[in-house]
């Protein structure tokens, strides 16, 4: 591993640890700079859902900013890009846990999954 990447990984892991998250890996930004994929523990109600949560209210409740709606992907009710804990993310909502799980089975092959709620997912962007 390149020395620059090792140093960045150590620094990023230390910053994430101090902030209270868990580093689950590194991704390279478009400029080639490594950035940690951070998993944050977010309290979530585990009761079944019948309707998707309002994505704006969800973003506000978890502290996401710069919310920009995008066309929802397969199985999703709504989707948006946002900034969360200093990193760009996609927030996706679902009308059922079954739809969320179907989406996850596909999405996890392409994007890092950061946090999963009962009717929503935060994924790396």
C-alpha cells in the first residue's frame, strides 16, 4: 500500500474514532485521496413500516444537510443526496422493510452501506 494512503487511513481512522464512529473501509475520492467509509450508530425504531418516511424530516432528524432530491432508484420511495458527518451520502427511503432489503441486496454490490434503518438507508455517494 502506498505510504500516502497508509498515513491517510491512520489519520482518518483516528478522526472517526474521536468522532464516535466506526471506519468500515476506505474509498478513493475522484481526486484519488482516500476517505473513510464511516458507520454511525443511529437509533431507529424497529417496528414494521407501511409508508416511507418523509426524506426531509429524516435528514433533519439525523443531522444531514445540503439535501438534494434525486429520482428514486428501484424499490425506493424517495432518494436524495446530502452531507452527513462531513461526507457525501445518498439517503433512500422505502415503504416496507422487504423493499429496503431487496434494494440492499443490489446496492451493496455497488456502494458502501453506511447505516440501515427500518425504512431507510444511508449509503456512500
